[in-house]
């Protein structure tokens, strides 16, 4: 399975002409959604996600404006006529992130940066393409120390995650650890399609030496597995992705 990672920030829309061009190239569904958004910054972030999706779809010889959308019971979008192209996007601060299953794409470059978008692809080994059940991603701006990350963790996180964060003495490292765990948890929930309808303290995700230790006693789907990727903790942001794999009839 090949996971595509696309990332950009809204500085590309300092040129109003480019914003207008990207909006006109968007599907009616996405364009109408963007136009209904009130805050200007949020409009730009939503359009940026749409534009990155369009760029990714070019690898399939497709365009976003031609795609038909469906939505699950929690509002997560998918392509109703191309369920094999599984995707998810996220945004925070000035940055936007897209993760997409590129297994059936005709990839030209594994890692490039063009038109303000950085993109990369990597392989999750031993996962047949037809076994991808869901993809989730999350990017978050690291909270400043005064925002009380320990109190948020104490209220919502699993005990193992609370203990991990509390064990970190340096305040900035503690805030980064909180942010990273948050993105890992959010990416898992989004991959499963449940959003925040699942309790945050019902499972744990602990970053350890570049890997992720994952526990969820409620996951009883046989061969279903979770694959986590830490996408970065630099530049004031944390980003993570999760791919849930297994047989199509397991969820």
C-alpha cells in the first residue's frame, strides 16, 4: 500500500488570482461548501485541502471537479464512484494536510515540491491494496504552555498517555508530546470514520523511539490492524497519519 502525503500552507493565496483560479477549478460541491464558510482563513484552508486533493487525483488521471462525493454517518467524505481512492485531510493554524491511498496511481515522483505543495509517498509493507479500510490524518499547531495541556490530557486522555506526558519535565517537550499524542488519536478516530463519537480515553497511542505503541481493547475485528506514521513535529506543528487495514467485510 502506498500512502501519499501532501502538505501546504495558505501563504500561497497571498495572490488573490490563484485563490480565484483554484476555487473555479473545484467541484460544485466543494466550492459551495467553501463559499458558505465565514472566516476568511478557514475558507482558504478548505480550498487548499481541495486543491491538494485535485493535485493528488491527477496521479490517477482524474480531477477533483469531476468526482462524486458520499458521506458516512459521521460526515466523513469519500468518493462514491471510486471507493478504492481512500483519503482524509486536516488543517490547523496556517497549514493543511492530505493523506491518500496512492496504490492505484501512476506515480511519477516520490518526493517533490511544486506550486507551494510538498508531497511524498511511502510504502506500508505487507498490506494488499484491497485491504485498506480507512485513512485518517491530523495536523495541529503546538499549543503554547499557558494553554494548560496537562489539564486537557487529565480530562480526556488514557491513563498511560497521562503518565507519559506528566513524566516529561521540560515544558516545551511536554507540550509537543501532548500535541503529537493528540494528532495520533485524532488520526485513528478519523481512519475508523467515527470522529469524536469514540471516547478519547478508551484507547492509547504512545510514541516511542519513532514508533507508536497502540492499545484498543474495543478493536475486535480479527485481522484488522492499525499502521501509524508520525509525519513531523517541527516548525511549530505536529502531524500524524493512521491507516486501518483488514478484510473489507471486517468493519
